[in-house]
């Protein structure tokens, strides 16, 4: 837990810097590739994901350690070649896991958050799941287990493999020549994130594009078919926590109301998007019929409102840095409370971004909890001892300010919601 938290405290600033660099070139080149509220939503999703991962809130049905202990034929030496084998094995696993997440109803809920942005930029690469309760894909690492790749090597390479999937979420890099035949490039991944029928469920590779070419899921980006981004059943919210569970809620509701017991069972394992006919009639769901005329989710907002959304995001990132830096001092129970507070904060300010009046009550509740924690512990999770009283004072002032600003924007600080903007 502590080691991964320290790695994230190095990686997260790099990701944020890259997002800012992309936005600089967006401005410099005069190419619109981002939306302020969408970007805040994307980075907020990343915040909730890293909290879940650091706290280890996923149950492994089958662990790699269990697998390697039982199927290893020999133990490979811990030399440079083992890292190459491990990287390829993880990428092979990633391709098939990714493919099944696109094709099976219940597994799509693990992945839908990543595709939910109607933009395509580096920020949307941070949209990662918190809905994964169980992990059961370790069996796909059998090739590595058979040759005895140590657990420690898997644990070292896996985060690197994940981080290397960030850079290609951009519209500002065109064709990359010979690399288009070897690795996943921005062009390949633009296709993957598109809702155009020509592009759906294509280019599922994570680092190497060779898997798509081997298994028939490759599609080249076509100039005459411009990519339109998002999901076929639009999320229509900036709240990443809601997005994580929208699809699951549809499955649960449909299974409950379906008349056929067979439908109640098979809905979970049918192709993504399949619904029983009787519940489709009873609970119709809007979906994108024509991606070229679809209206993106977007609402009018003042510059001040957008700046406040950024301020909320950055302050919660400020809180997260402290948690990861001093997680050993905070302890597991304290980290659960701390992480829960940040997730509540994300839920609250993204509800405000959606113009939901409940945001005021949530923000007031959150601020009271924050002030209560400071009063109960005498400081903000030991911040006075670790950094000085200033940190606790800043956090306390934030609690009061956030409730006040939310009240201001709820009452009169935003324009009426708009339907959206045309793609």
C-alpha cells in the first residue's frame, strides 16, 4: 500500500503536467480538444481510482501467486529477459481482458467509465474504474506462471504497463509511420474510443497492436470517417462515481423486472447492451442513433464556475498528496476514512457541475464532517505534527469556503443548463 502510494505521488504530477502541455498546444494550434468540466470530471475519476487501488479494495478470486505456485515448470532467473517476458505476458492478458470487457454485459461495467468522455484527450485516459470489486483475470497470466516469472516482477511491471497507456489519448498526434505497425498509437486509440459503427470494439490492444492484427480486431483510422467519441448510451453526467455504476444499475433493474427467469440469469453474460424485450419496452434508454448529429453533454457555465470546478479538483488533489505521502502514519483505518472523505468530496462537486441542487446539502455535509474530523483528532490526520499547523488551518478554511461557494453557485452563480453542443 505504502510503496504504490509513493509511486503515485511521482506519477500523478507527471500526468497533470502532460495534460497542461496538451492544453497549451491545444491553444497554440487553435484546435479544440478539451472541455473544462469534462477534464475536471476525468481527473476526478482518476482520483477515485487511485484511492481504491492504494487501499486495495479489490478481492482476487484467483491470484497470480496461487497460479505460479501450482503451474510453474521452472523458476526463471531474475535477469533482464524476465522483464521482457513479463511485459509481453501482461499485454497479452490485457488484450483479452479488454476484449471481454467490451463484449460481455457485466464486464462492460468495469470499463464503461473509461469510454464515457465525449472528448478524447490525455485527461480522459485517467477515467479508470472503481466498480471492480472482484479480480479474476489472473489465469490469463498462465504463460508467465508456467515459466516461473516471480510475483515481485509482475508487481513491478504491471504499474509501468498501465502508466504507458496514458500518452496515446490525444488528438494532437497524427500518423506515426512505422510505429503504427508495432505499438498502439494515438490514431489506433482514437478509433477505439469512437462510437462510429465502423470503429466500435476495434483496436483493443494496450501496448502492442499486433494482438488486434492477429485476432481480427484491428481497424485503421479513416480520414473520411471522423471519430465521434463517447459511449452509445451517453452518461449525461460529470459525476464519475455515478458513471461507474450506471450500466450495472440498468442490468440489475432489467434482471429484476424481466418476466423470464432465463432472461434474469442470462442478461449478465449476454453481449454488451443486450436487454430482454419486455424491459426494453418498459424502461426505454436513449442511445446515439447518428453520431454525426448527436448533441454532446454540455451546459452553459461562467468562467468563474469553471474556475471553481478546477479549484475543487486541485484542492482535493492537494489532500490526496498528503494522504499518499503520510499513509503509513495515517494507518489503514485512517486511510479508509480519509479516502472516503475525498470520494464524497468528488461526488459533491461533480454534482454541482451537473447543476444538481442536492450538491449544496452534500457539500455542507462534507464540510461538517471535515471540520468534525479536525476537531476530533486535533489536526487533519496528523498534519500539524507532520507539516505544521498551517496545513490543518488551510484544510479547515477550505471546508468553510467550499460550502459557501457551493451555496453561491447553487442559488445564482450559473446560467440555466443547456442541452449540449453539436458534435
